[in-house]
């Protein structure tokens, strides 16, 4: 197949295959939603999703709310979700609109996988295993079922589009739409624009070049927003030693050992760094593990595996480079898991690709690691974190507010910092 070819054979997918793919997507969505059922039962706005974006949607003109910058950048996915929540339904039903929009975004990586056209993902069981990898990529509930972290799922989508074979028709249009939305929902996707240009050059592909231009234009706009709205809490820059230690915690231990064991193994790591001690074992393990996966992907000679790895490495490095807060906080197992989700999901898919297409011992080792990766995710499925999985009832909060419009409504998590006043719109408020 020519490098610039667009896969069109999938346009004649049999009805039975389409129904099975739809069943996989429904199962994936059910698993995402069932992990923290109180979100749907009680209704939830998560932190800034409510206190910033939802209130913007109510209080600002729609165009100001849509393009409002928070923490230094534009998050169009969050703005669209909460603007719809603020304007389309009564306030009692608002969080279900935002949560539903977030769930649709979080289904996009799964949809890309089941329609990928990748030879090693054509069998039903390999598709199901790939979806499990996406679900198992982080033990934290931080990135699920809220609009403000949809950007990290869109980052996974962007890396997949980079790696997967080109598609025409509706799948191609769908990918184009994602490449427009993704960089305007956070910097994480825009980081990959140079890789699209690089692949366009290597493959001599006009279609890849068009994808890179679309992503780059969104990234340029996002860069302008970052420059116009600098965020004081954002620490730009991370040294190689600190980066290696964060990778050791977030990419090497956490996905394979889980939260509790990783905490046990890294208890003294922050103290050692503050004391000026060089933790040689974590540094060497980090370098060895990353070197091993790069070597295995390179020797594998599979284009999808290589580009998924490239996307994961770039996204991981630049996400930690510009993370909010002090970078030493990233050594905590429970801090900044949103930054580790997309790289872990991509590295898990890389291991799956090596397992399914590799030869001899690299494929066997990768298969074992995928099993551990998925099993750790399954073990952590029911423990997303108390602050993420439960909180106040939205309808109860709104009832209190309707009785007294000076009442400060409680968003999740149930901390006083997320208790905010809501200005009544005409016709709202005290009955």
C-alpha cells in the first residue's frame, strides 16, 4: 500500500461487525459510567467545571463564556459542555448535560480504536483488550466523567490519529473534527503538531500534512492564549533528573503496581530529593525501562507502534514540563494523575502492539506486561478515590439555593473552596 493511501475497505463493513463494534463501545461507556455511579445518581460538577466554567456559562455572554481562558489556556470542550448545561436545561438538570458531553468525548478514543483499520486490532478480542488498556491506564478517578479533563482523552485521540492508518469518508471527517477540537481544549494535543509534520515528510503524505496544519493552527491559537493569560501557579521547566523520577513513579511503578504499593516504594523519594540525595536506583530504572520500550518499538518496525510511542513520549515530557504547581509534587502518587493518563494509555497500547506483532521474547515480555497493566487497572477500578466518587447531591443543593439565593452551592469535591454563590437568572431563585 502506498504511504499516502487512505484505507477505504472499511467503508463496506458488514452489519454484524458494525453491531459488534457498537456493543464494544456501549460496554466501554457502561464501564466508565459504572465506576463512579454517584456522579450520575446525584449529579456532579467537578471543581472548576462548576465554579469556573458553569458559572461563566450562566453569567457571561455566550461568546465570552465559550472562549474564556482558565489556568492560562482555552478549554473549548469544557466551555461547550458547561455552556450547554447552563443554557439548555433547567439548573436542576445541568450537571447531567456536562457529564454526558464528557462521556461522549471519553468514548472517542474507543471509537478510534474499533474503527482503526490496524491489522493487529481487527480481531474482536484484540479490540476488547485495547479498550481495557484505555480503561486501566490510571488508577485515579480524576480524568473520568468530567468536562475539564476531557482534554487528556482528546490528547490520546490526537496521538492515535497520528499513528493510525489514514481513513476517508465519515471516519476521516470525524478525525478532522477531533483535530480541530483537541488543541483548542488544552495544550496537550498541540504538543504533537511537529510529529504530524514529521510524519507527513517521511511518508510524503499530503493528508498527514493537512492534519498537521489543522492541529498546528489550533496550537498556534492556544499558544496565543497562553501568552496573553500567563498562569502564576504554572512552573515551566523540569530538569532531566526530576523528569526521570516522575516517570519512575507515574509511568513505571503506578500502572503496574497500583497506588498502595507505589506509595510504599516511594515514601522517602520526595525527602531524598529535598535533602539533595541522588536516588540512583529510581533514576537507573527509569532510564532502563524507557530505553527498553524505545528499543523494542524501534526493532518491532511497526509504524503504529512507533508513532504511538513517539506521541506518548512527547506528551509525557511536555505535560510534566508545564504542569501546574511545583514539579516535586508530581513525585506524590496521588498528585497530578491527569498528566500521566494519556502517556500511560499510549504506552499501554504500544506494549499491546509489540505483544501482537513482535517476535520471540520481546513480544512475550510485552504480553506479560499488558496483562499486569490491565490487572492492576481492574484492581483499582473500584477505588478511584473518595473525593472523586462521591459528594453532595446537586438537586439538594439547588433546592437549598432556591429557598435562599444567598446560599453557596457545593460543587464536588466537598471542600469549602468549592462552595460558590450562584446569581439567579430571571425566573429562578426563591419560589
